[in-house]
C-alpha cells in the first residue's frame, strides 16, 4: 500500500494538468555490432509545449552488463511535420544511472527516433530505436496516453 500511494498521487496530480501525456516503454539494448540484448523499461510523463514539442521526465531500469542501473532522466521529443496516422519523431534523453553505491552512478544519455502510431484520439503506440550510453543501440515499444 505504501508503494501505491506515490503512484496514485502522481496520477491524481497529472489528471488536472492539461497537455500532459503518460508513456511507458519496454525494450532492450545491445553493444553495437553484437547480439547481446539486455532488458530495459521506463515510465514517464511528457508535457506538450505545443503540437510538435514535448518535454518531460522518466524513471526506469537499464540492464547494461556489469552496470545495471535505475535511471532518472529528462526527455525532449520533437515530432516531425509530416504524417497523419503514423507520425515520426526525434527524442533525446539525459539523466543519471543510479546504482546502490552512489559513487558508482553515472551519466546516461539516449538519442534516437521513432514512430508514433495513432490508435485513437488520446492514445498511441510508440516504436523507437537509437544510440545510448556505453556504445549501445536500443530498441523499445511503448504506449502513450494523453490525459
């Protein structure tokens, strides 16, 4: 119950905010040139600055070999100005990879792009890939819900 209370407070607070979107991703990453995928996930909130630009925060888990971390990142997403049902976008992410011993924590970054497939008026399926920390590429699928 104690773990559910902050999540419930977050949903109540964002339900009153106009222009806020929630997104969740599952995916994996691998070193460039190798097939050694590690699972990852993240959940976050984006605030739509206008129709094309959104900024937000996310938390998640990245299973980079020998360095698995919980992550806290900020995001910037820019939709490209073409498409109706499938909207391409670019996204960059930067933040901290937090490890149990704080001295082992490190800077995380991701740079990539993807496609936003409109499912309805307020929901989308996201498919994204790009490059990230430690010379790895990533791919992930997600769901975006506009509040």
